C-alpha cells in the first residue's frame, strides 16, 4: 500500500476523486488529505460552480471524511512541518500540501515506509528534487494512476468498476472513462479502455 497525499487540484475532478477513494478501498493506496486541503477543494468547487454554495461544499467535505475516516491528517501536525518543507517549495501557497506529506513521515503513520507520494497537477510549485530528498515523491495524477494500473491492473480495474457501481447515473464503462479523461487522466483512461477492448479487464 502506498501512502498518498492528494492535492486539492487532484481531488477537484469527481471521477478522479472517486477513483482514488476506491483505490484505497481496494487496498492499492492509502489516501490522505488535511483540513487545509479540503478547505481549498471546497473553495474551488464553489468558485467554479461545481457546488452552489459553501454549505453544499462543506457537506461534501463531510461525505469525504465519512468515506475515509483515517485519511485526514490533523492541521496541527501539518502546520508543525511547514518549516521543514518550506525551503523545498517554489510557491508558499502549496506549502501545506507538502507539509501534510511530511507529517505522515514524521509521525510514523507507516513504519518502515520511507516515501509518501504527493499527487498534484501543479508540479511547478514543488521543488521535486528537494522534496524527494525528504521522502516526498511528487507526481502528476495521470502518471501516478497509470503506474498503479500497470502494477496491478486487475485490482485497479476492480476499483474502477466499484466506483461505477456506486454512481446514481449508472454510467456505461466508456462514459466513465470519458469522464476520467476529461479530468486530465487521459493515459490512464486509454490504458483501461485498451484492457477492456482486449477482454482482459471487466469495468
């Protein structure tokens, strides 16, 4: 299992967000966020019209917490790691995301695991090499997801199928793959589609 901190921009796309949660359910990853990340996500959902107002966004936050009660890293622990990651950051506004990953390592959430994956679309704000020296591996979501798929394609496909089964809209596999691609995860969607077309995967 890979400990993962998802930035707000990664969690913004509903299909990507749901897939990450189901990958956690499937035991492929252990997904984490902080109240600071969820607050940033909620503001973005309201600002872009994905959620009508702050109350709706907060209700969505609570649903995410209920879905993965162990995912949240407390704000106090995150803030305690700001100073340790600040020199590795290119933009101060994302320090809290790297600090969340650093807190997981510092607090020993995963004994014997030296690396936490930080998944973000905005890699330019993170000093990738400096953070790697601290045990924080920065990756774009499409690259991260594709890597997880290649390592365990059947389990990954099961997580995708489980996500699809929970959606009220009951989308066909191709429709949900299109949504995943629209989130920016084009390579992952293509790999899943190819596996399905070859008859190797049930989505």
